[in-house]
């Protein structure tokens, strides 16, 4: 099982690297951890240039699973033209 598939994790998907890195820094400041940024091709994509940037978030600032904060993470993702998905 990869880290992104760890129960309780939330994956925030954004189209731009700079936005993903900026949001990851904001989340770390808010107490989320870890906030790992990497590229991820969605199912059906065949061009690496079309791959999105994802932030894997496992633990919320309260010390529990990030899924408890999924609505907040979804709102932040939407501000950057992205979305969040609980795993």
C-alpha cells in the first residue's frame, strides 16, 4: 500500500506545480503533515505534460487523520482550481 493509499489520507490535486508547492507550505504552517508534493497522472492520461500535481496529507493539525479535515482541504483546493479526495 502506497502512502497515498494510507487510510485517513487526503490527496489534494492541482493543475500547477507552483500552486501545489504554495498550498503545501500553507498546510504545513497550519499543522498538517506530511505535505508531500509530486506529479501524478490520472487514469486515462497518456501525456506526462498533462499530469497534475498532488499534495499528500496524512495528519491534520489536531493529530488525527487528515480525512477529518476533508471539507477544509476541498475548499482550499478549489481556490487553486483543484480538488481533494479522501483515501
